[in-house]
C-alpha cells in the first residue's frame, strides 16, 4: 500500500466511525480529525493528524510536534476537559523510528494537554504507538483496520 492509498482509506474509516475533519496547524499535515470522548465526569478532546514521515528530519519532526502542541494546548479546559493529540507519521519503510514513539511527545500537566507520536510502517503494515503515559487507544482500531484490510 502506498502513502496516498493509506491516507484515503484511513480518512474514510475515521469519518465512518464518527471523527470530524478539523484544522491543520501545519502544511505538512495531510489531514486531521477530532472527536470528544466522555467517561464518567471527564470529556477528553481527541485529535489525530496524519503526515508523511518520509523525508522529514528529526528536527522537522520536533518542529511539527512543538507547533501542534502549542496550537492545540488552548483547546484543553482543565480539570474535566483534557486534550490528547496524536501525530501519526506514515513511512513507506520505518527505519530507526523507535525514537519517535519513545521521545516525540509533549505534556503540559497544568493545562492537561498531551501530544504523542505514532508511526505507521507501510512496508510491514504495522502501527507503532507511543511509549508510556498517557495510554491512548483512540484511533488505533481504525488505523489497524485499514492496515489489516490492505494485507488480506
């Protein structure tokens, strides 16, 4: 599966599952979606953005991460309305990208704002999620469905 086919398929899957198209704070982001998820008293604002990781330097990745975290931090309304942002870097072949999942994340505890990074490896048809907290599964099933449907 190539990048454009993956983006089209995951876009359709997310919209079908109730995600809404939203703003893209950076031109490198292909598309972004959002939705609110409520558990007991807390409503968490979820936001996922997809971008092509091929050709991005480590500095580019850090720059997009910083920009997204700053732009999206104002959406959080602590303590009952935290926000989690997921940047999904899509690679034709994810080589030495472990550091993205482990280190490309930001948090602002006072604003209850978190930004984490995931990697999609289109050669292996795999999703690699960020390491550590916060534990986020929003969007994971949709991405996994696209990856498994394209291999079968």
